[in-house]
């Protein structure tokens, strides 16, 4: 991890994870079906965030299940 934070924005349609060490994240379901983020269902149009808490997060898995996730996170 460098001295400056790095903001990463992406849209995904497959499975993956927010990487270990992220400081903040926002995930929104912009697709047409229900997705799973950290084992919790996220319906179309719903978003969730992982706010800055003073230390890095562990990896958070997601399954897009053919839908689309818009993800923003900071390393």
C-alpha cells in the first residue's frame, strides 16, 4: 500500500471480491437481478457501503449472478 489512497471504480458482471486492505467501499446493484455481497442479497437498485473505520477491511466477496454491480473502493 502506498502513501496515497487509490480510488478504484468498476462495473462487474461476474464473481469476485473487494480486496483485503480496502479503506472504504460502496457497492450498488445496477443490473436486472438480485446479487450477493458478503453473503447478503442486494436487490436491483439497492446499495451498501463499508465506511472508513480507522483500519483496513478484510476481503468481501460478491456474486453478480449475471447482474451488474457498480463498485467504488479505496485502497
